[in-house]
């Protein structure tokens, strides 16, 4: 079965009902005590499953309603929820809703309970700003509702309710996020389009889509995860979009200061300090985050400094301008990987004392939003990145070999400079007596990255100096520049066939021009280790292509509490020149490696049952053509005569493996237990959730012997997270259990070899389970948080690294403790 170029656009639905007269309904929402208008009140149409919001004047308008009763919820955090039923008529008289503030003495658990009730009725709207999410599988993590180890960015807890995510766990307080899913490699989240406040933050979206920067959870308002159909609006990645929405200025205070100091196992110390407020038309938010720790293995210390500054200005009633700046610098020592034999003997050991990694990341953006009217909006975003990553270390493919302090280390220096602009125009209009929403946008992106590889010094320190003059015959040497250009035009349109049925077709046109310019060295040695060939080769490549991606989504709401959704979208992933030109002693890269293509599809049902149960249950399919992966095969090299010969070693070989298909079921069910027993005590909280993904995968076609019919790597059959959230008055807590079944790490489906005392890079990742506990208690302006990660002290691993921070098995942290003291004051 071969995947050919195809177009998908037609999705026909025959559904006709007699047209009825349409009316409008509007009103104002004000504070009960003062009569002041309230901006940003969420208004939920319980009958149609649609939501709206008030503007600065507290005004809202709902258009084109049929005659009949109208059931609305009015909600804003800090106010009591109002549920009212109206009978609109043709006179369209504006109504006034008065919201009452919650008592300042109300317990923290009552505020959280209020949020939970709204979460069951509020979902990511079909239209948010100048983005369309209708018919797409989306999941939103609200950080302020979470009881977890946010000081260390514990991804296992933070993403615990995102279905099917596969996580590489680290020991660096969450400085890097490694998530995948549905068979996508989790390494530095490179199969997702990673954004912050709507703009790209990875090293190079096309040429090197790895994310070395992850915002601290303490500075986030929410995390939006839009699956593969997000490719039409946000880029071509198979995984979809992960957008970190940073906290915004406190709109009810001139100054609000938050200070969080945390300590934990292995000398962990983190300090998060933020200031926020609004003065007139200007709002501001900023934080400084410091992290330091030793790690549970020798040679694994780290230190980081992270600064974030944000300001927005309400230039006029219709125009808002926002600017932000991010700076991150961190230095980490890397203890290296282990062989299977080493791991099962003692997973806390390290035989690498000279491996170091440093990241310097600077981001900036300018965002202008203008509202011509309620129907028409325009946004314009400009952003840029100036960053670098440096690594130096001893990276032999024989992991068990002890460090040699007299040998030069492998040094890789990468500099990333890119900028982009993105414009979006959204318009609400009518086709006959039916509503419609049109979105058109464009993106220009260009980058000029450089990569230098060569001998590092023989020092044991974090010295990133190139020592090529001292070691001219070092085998791994290259110097490349990667100038890339990308132009995209995209559009989507929501067609409402009925008030409760919509179809959203879309397209994305891509023009991509990637280049690779530079030189590399080829050094061959005789059997005695003497150099017999040292040649420098020029390698200039230009890869230019353009194509169109198509897709569509469907949303149907049979009642106010249920939505059936489905979507289909083509996907594409550009090959990374930077990967090709990095020489790695643990694997080889096919020089003829090409881009990947395919599609993703979701179908599901989501909603709630009363105030007790919320759910999202669905199936998915993901087809990968020319999937890039790794197999075990004999290593080859070019000899002095320019001919290819085998070296006698078996290495992992990276290239286009073939066509792969992943499919499965994903479900998230959360149950608020108290209403089931008739208990409405707002001082008590008790709920359970179950997040389950069952995924199957197959290589359905491959020209490589022994691959067709194998399972796809990074696909555990069962990925389950379940937990209990509980609380009484101001004390809240959570218990989460995680189970991930066995998964392969290469297309050859190599099994684990418990006696392997050489490499550690080959073999499966065995099944593992982990238990986490977190608690939080609030008294006035103070909050104390504490918990235990990996309560049962399990020894396991989630990754076999082929490069940094290995090579080899990277053990996951054992049982660890943490405690946080927070002080928040404002006026």
C-alpha cells in the first residue's frame, strides 16, 4: 500500500430543516454592589453548546436566535455563577445581569470547586480571537486548578490528563520538555509545533524543530494541546500544536507580587518571583525563575536563570498591543547513559565526568490585535529568536567504556537566528439565514542557523572551546550554515448547516526552501590507529518544494451537554539538514533521507453528564509515509579509494524506514463523586479521573528487510494515568498512578538484552508504573505545597538515548520529595 499525493476537501452533508425567523439577544453584565461593568464574563448557551464573552463595557450580543427559551450560564472567576432562562422576542430589549462577588473569606477549596463546575460546561470555543478550533480534538490544561509539582515542571503530573502522551523523563527540574504520542518521537517535543503566546519557540521550525526552552509551569495560565488537525493553521507537524499561554497582568490590582521558594531531594532549590498589575490602559507581568540541583546520579548538576517580561497597552477600544521578552540560560552536567547490565546492577552510577550541555535562549514578540467590529478581527504577530546550544563530551558507542581524561571530547556548537511574521483575518458572515466564520492567514519565516562540530578540549570542565588546531585528525568535523525560508497561506471556514451542526474545511499552502552550505572532513585510520586519509569536502544542497495540505472537521451537538466531532488533515514534516550533518558514533544517517508525509484523523464524543461526569472518548488514525526511523544494520564507511565498505560493527541506521500506520482509542473520564451521593458541601472535594490510551501500530510497507509487519517505535500498547483529587476547606491534594506498557525504540523491534554490557542503545523499554502524591494548603496570603514523586521508589527508564544526554539508558528519578512556600500580596 503506497500513499500517493491526494486532495481531501469534499465532505457532503444533506440536512434540511424549514427556515425559522431569527432574532438577536443582548445585554450587560455588571457588578451587583457597584454597578460597574465586568469585562471577560463567559456566557455559555446551554442549548446550542456555544459560548460568548462580554467586552470592556460589559456588553454582549447573541445573534440569529430561533424563537423559544434561551438557557445561559454567566461566569467569571471570583463571582458566583448565574444560570438564567430567557424568552427573547423580536423587540430585542437589552437585559442586565448582576454578578455577586464571592466572599473573601471563602475557602480555597470552594474557589477550586467553582472552577471545576465551569470546566464541565466550558470548552475551547469554536472561535478564539482569530483562531478556529471547531471540530478539532483539543485539550486544555488549566495550571491554576492543578495540584502538582509545578516547581520542578513534573511533566508526568502536569500532562496527566492529556490522552496518549509519551514522555521522556529528565532529572533537570523540567528544563526541557520531551513529549510525543501516537508513535511520535518524544525527543525535545520535535514532532509538535511548540509555541508560546501563539509564536514559535523551537530552534528552527523546519530545519531543527527541537525545543530547548520550556516555560516554567509556575508562570503559565494554561497549556493548549491541539492534535494533528492543527497543521492547517499552525504548521505541518504530525503531532499538532502545543501552545504555552503565559499568565497575564492582574486586571484588578495595580501591583501583585508572588514569591515561591521550593526545596527538594538531591539539593534541589527553585525560586520563582513574579510581579503583575494594571495601571490605566497598561498592564504588565514579569517573573524571574532560578533553578539549581545536583541530580540523583553523580555528574548531573544543573543551574538555570529564566526571565520573562510582558506588557500590553489598550491603545483604543478596538486595538490592543502586547510585547514580551524571554531569556533563559542554563548549564547542565550530563552523567551519560548506561548499558542494561549497568542499569540493573546500579542505576545511580555514572562513568562520564566530562559531559556538559549549555543553552542560551532569547525570544521576543510583538502582537497587535484590532477589532473592526464584533464580526471582523485582525491580528498581526512578529517574533524572533536568538539562541545557542553547546555540548561537549565523551560519546563513544561503547557506553561501558570508562572516561579517558586525555582524549579530546566531541564538541557541537549550534547558533539559531530566526524571525517570522503571522497575520490572521477573521470575519463572521451569513450565507442566507445561516451563520459562517471565515479565517485567512499567512506566515513568513526565515532562519540562518549554523552548526560546528569538532574536537573539544581534554579538560573536565564546561569548556566549549574548539580545539581543531590541536587535534587536526579528529574524525568528527564539520562547519555548516542552514539558511531556510518558508511562506505559508492558510484558511478555514465554519459552515453552520444547522445551529448545532457545522463543517469546517481548510487548506494550507506551503513553500519551503531549505539549504545546507558548508564543509565536512573525512578521516580514515589504519589498524594501528594512524591517520591515512584527511580530506575536506564541500557540501552545498538546496531543497525547494511547495504543496497544499487539505482537511476538514465536523461538529454536531445533539443536546446542550454532548458534542460529536471528527476531523481529517494532511500532514508533512521536513527532513532536518542539521541532523544529517551531525556525525554521531552511535548511529549513521542515510544521506538520501527525504521528507515525511501522511495524515491524521480523529473522531469522538465529548461532553458532560450533569455536574458529576465530564468525558472525551474517541479514536484516531495516523498514517506516516517515508517515516524516518532507526534500524540495526552493519555500519559502512568510505575507504581511501572512495568505495563503501563495512566496518564490522552493528549500528543504528537512521533513514526513511517505510510506511507506518498508528491507530487506537483515547479516553478521559472525570467523575465528581460528591453529587452522586447527594453531598453538596462546598468545603469538600472528591473526584477521580481515568486517562487511557490503547494504541496499535504496524509498518505496512518497507524496502528494508525485516521491518514490514513490525510494530512502530515509541508506541506502548497501553498508556494509562488515573488519579484521585481530594480536599477539605483549604487543604487540597492529588494522587496519580501512571502505567506505560513495553515499547520498542527502533523499527527492527530489538528486544531488551539484560546482559548487554556494551552499548545500552539497543532494545525495548520495559513497562513501568509510577505513583505521585501532592498536597497544597492555603492560609490567607500564604500557600504551602509538598509532595512525593515516585512514592513507591520504582527503578525504571523511559529513554535509550543515541546522542546527548547519553548514549545509553537514561534512568528516571527514584523517590523524591519537594516543598514550596508561596507568599502573594497585592493592592
